């Protein structure tokens, strides 16, 4: 395997220079204010069980919408067995001026663990929904639904629980909704269609770093932008947003109570290599390392993040697929382990999850890869104890679970399959 020190990025070697190391040291000093608890806080569920919500695509059985809404599941922390407890938020049709809660494909908790928010990915226009959580039973009570301009593909909540961020793949919008005192959502207070949206000269760009034989190209599902994630950094001072169609990662300054709450950073966006398509990203617990996964190229990029300015600086790019893989693959999710030792990246057409060791300088080395034993792994998540990973295989209509080796990060199938139609979003109740 090629050494990460020799990995190339845009024709340049990605090893860190002395200047980059000094900048990293400065950023570390700035990041000292980031809470040590950032990452996976302890769960208050019984020590041998963790509760997991799973959002699904709904409304088109046999055509990719085989779920019925949001399910509550229980993960046995001794065996890794995942059991569906019940459907806690069935998809509801539109009623009057209230939008439908169909296809809650992306879900997130607020920092207190008392409310759950869903992005309803249909349309555009789609919607975002707010639920109150019964901490004793796990049941959900719908509070309200707000219309979205586009179709939300990812939602997240800032670390103070004041805003819901929505990245809307279809429609090409980034939106922000205020979270009100009772946990319900107010109308959008920020809307931005990706910059330079209308491009009459648009031409498909082959993914620069795709595996040999891949037909993947930029915006393979249509021209213009495709926002896919929008999330605050650990310091809660900045918000990053990926656009898979434009090969961009946007950066905004977050001002609590501001009108609007987001304003562009000094450098409003950075580019990935042409055609590679940044989809999702994850912060390291130190708050200054960021890892993005590119959907078209099937790569993972390591970025240095400056919490003082919001600036991103690319350091490394490596394949997310197993060594020797050829052909087309579309990536999905990326996670960093709570201890900061490993990065995990999912590959939807090779049906694998790659395991990457994080070096002392933040650089990655692929350690192993595991089959998800399903079809089209759209989502995965790590349980709060760090012992298990649950993988949602969208086209197989099931969830598979894997134990995590704490020393190597490698994944071992537990032997458990759980039937869930078209799984798409996952979040543990902590």
C-alpha cells in the first residue's frame, strides 16, 4: 500500500510542511476552548442496551420507498443484536397548509436529547419536522412541520440547540430554521441557493480521482449544485456545507440571534478536485481536523480547519474503496471514532466500509475494509459505547451490525440482520 506521505493531491505531495505544522499548532491553541466532551457523550440508557432511531424513505413500496416513517430500535451492547421496537413516527400526509412528514430520510437529536428533528426528503419542496421525545419510552410526539424550499438530504442542530441546518440536494438550497423555546421549528431565517447556480455552460466533469473504469462524473443526477450536508464546527462558531454538484465546501460564520444567523467566511468556499463531489464530512474531536468523503471519486480528503477564521486547507486525498477496486462506486457516510483514532467511510456500490487509521499528524492510512453484507449502505452510525456499528443497507431493506475492535478499528459481523424498509437516517438516543 502506498504510504500516506506520498499520497498526491492535485499533483502535489500531501505531506505537511513546517509552515503547515506551525499553523496546526496555532489552531490547536485556538481549539483549546472546544469542550473535551465533544464527540459521543455517555448514554443514560441501560448499560446493556442502546436505543436507536432509524428514518426511512416512504411512499413507494418496491421503488425505494419501503419504509413507513421513523422506527425505534434497541441495540444489545453485549451481542450487537438490533431489534425493531416499534414505529414511533408514521409518515403523515399533508393536511391543509401543514406539509407531509413522508420520507424522514435524515434525522438528528438536539443537544439535550429531548427533541428529534427530521428532514422530509420529497419534492422539492420538501419539509422539516420537529418531535418531542418521551425519554422513558422513546415515543415521539409531532410538534410541527415547516416547509422547505428544496428536498432536505441532511439536517443537523447547532451545539447550543438554537438552529436546525438543512442541506437540500434537490433544489440546491441551504436553509436554517430557528428552534423555538418549546422545541418546535420557526420559519426559515436563512436561505441560500448555491452560488453561481445557473450555469448555461455546464458540462459533466469526470471525477478526477475516481477508480479506474468508473463512469462517475460531477452532478451525475443533474446539473448545478447538490447540497448534501450542513453542520456546525465543534466551537459552534462556523457552519460548513458540502455541495456535491459544485465540488465545493461552503463556510459561514454563525452568529447566534443574528439577522441572518449565517454570513460568508472570508473565503466563502473551497474546492475539491473537479468532478469528485464532496458529500459528507466529519470533524475530529480536536476540532481542527476535518475529513470529507467524495461521492463521485470515492475518496476521503483530510483538511486542516482554522477555528479562528473558518479557513480549510487540503492536506491529503486517498481512496475510500478497498485496494484494487475498479469500476464505479458512490460513497455515502463518513464518521470519526469518539477516541479520534479511526475514520470510517461507506462505499455504496462496493458495499463496504473502509477503516482508516488517523496518524499523529491527522493523515490517514487504510487499515481494512468490511463488507456490509447488504446492498447500497446509505448510512451507518457508531453506538455511544463505541463497541458496535450499525449499517443501513438501503436497497436490501435491512440493517447489519458489526463489533469494533478497539485496537485496530476493524469490523466483525455480529451475525445479526434487522429488517427495516429503505433505511436512510440513524441517531442514537443518548
